[in-house]
C-alpha cells in the first residue's frame, strides 16, 4: 500500500473513487494531493512501479508517466542507487522554469525585470540584516568566498546568482527567497551574452557584495537595504549606458549556439566574453 504520514495504507478503492480517468495526469493529480495534504509524507519511498500499478489499478505505463510529471514538478526525486521514487519538498527549480517561460513568452524587458529586483531585493537584504542567524551568515560568507574565487565565466554566473539566493535565504522568508532565486537566475543567465566585462569590473562586483554582507552581519538594516539598492542600480546603469534596458530578456543559450566563449578571468579585459550583470 502507499505510505502515508501516519503510516496508514492508502485504500486502493479510494484511488479509484478519486480518479475518474486512466490518463497519467489523473493519477499524478491524485498523488500530488496525497503529498501536499500530508497524507503521503516527505521522505516516503513509493512502491515499485509494478506494485504501485497493482495497488492503484492503473497500467504500469500510466504510473511511469505520472511519476515523471511529479518528478518534473520537484515533488519526487529518483534514488540513484535503487531508482525508487522518494517524496520530497519541492525546490525552486520548477518555479524558475515556469518563471523563465513566462518572461520569455511575454517578452518582458530587462528594465521591467530590474524594476522588480529593485523593489524586492533591497527589502530582502534588510530582512537578512534583521533576521540572519549564525548558520545563515556562515552560508553567506561561504557563498561570498566561493564567488570571489571563481576563475571561469560559467562558474561566476552560477555563483553570482547563488550569492543572491544566499541573501534571500538569510532573510528567513521562504517566499521572498524563492522569488529572489527566480529573479536573479534569469537576470544573470539572460544577460550573459550582451556585453563585455573586465576583471576590474568583477572586482567591483565582489566589493559591492562585501559591503552588503558587512551590513547584514552587523544587523545594519538600513545599510543593507541601501547597499543592495546601489548594487542593482549600478547594474541597471550599465545596461542603460549600452541602450539595453528596453530589450527583452534574451534566452539563455544552453546548446552553445552563438554562446560566449568560456575564458578565464585574469588581469586583462575579457574581450571575447559577453557576460552577465
């Protein structure tokens, strides 16, 4: 039987009563409700595909496709060792994919994206200064050091966004942290191909991060808010100077079609690199 949060088996006939059709989406919807209601506990291991089909009365192919749906939504992860499906708390990855599709589908401008960041992120930094703990500060210090040590463009892109996510996490508000994660992910991934950066500029970015971190660590709420606003406004000014603000957020080039060449950061300008903000 299906495991639940109270270790009671989910009755097979209840599955049939709740689900009208045989489409994978029908079973996925039922299982999703089991998870979100708490009847199917986070950390539970689902039965094998064969056993789940027997318990629910659905075909194995239907079960397989339903599991794929929940995996894409982040509610299930597949164990690498046993290939069994394990129920998990959803991550921000599905939300980021949906948000990215929305931004590109509506051809939202970089100006609009940064306007949203200017509203959200300074207040998130202020909350981080007010609510951060030794544990979240430790993560933020580590994220800062890792970003500063980045020598390759690709790692710099990832670690820059990760740093902003760490600030969001330090705020103690999971909703705002998730929003920051989505906003910064598409912001830095989307603008990577727009303009040239220099090693000197990267140093300025890291110093800006250090000022924000210092304000957060010292519980300087107003200072954290101000420094984060200045950080994002500096990025916006660069885009404005290059007349890029009104452009739609470009698609991230995941397949190497005209993507920036990966070069190492050094003392010279990155002449061939088109980079993030």
